[in-house]
C-alpha cells in the first residue's frame, strides 16, 4: 500500500500525509447475502489508524480527533470498513 494523502480541509489546511507503515490493513470474508463470491473471497476490508501514535497529526489535531471520534474508536484506533 502507498502513503495516503488527504487533501486540505477544515482542521488540516495543508492536508495530511499518513505513512503506509501507520495504516493497519485487514481483508476478511464479508457476512450476509451477496452471491457466491461473498463466502469464497476476501470481500471486506478494514483500514485502521492509531490516532494516538500517528505522525500525520499535530497535538491539537490529535486531541480534537480523539475527543470527537471517541464513540467510534477501538481504544485510540479509528477503523473504517467496507464490504
């Protein structure tokens, strides 16, 4: 996987660069209906980022992200899932 570049926006006027080594990537089988491929192929992906340790955020951004995303975090890790 390559580094992830996030364009500039509110709270990150210069954008963000998340290093490949900081991203946690996992592929698994999706559950539920979806045809033959759902049980035979890795059709779900999880991408995680530990907000406490990432170098992509400065301290202000880090504290704001941890506070605002707290209900969605697993510890300090933000997980995004697609299936």
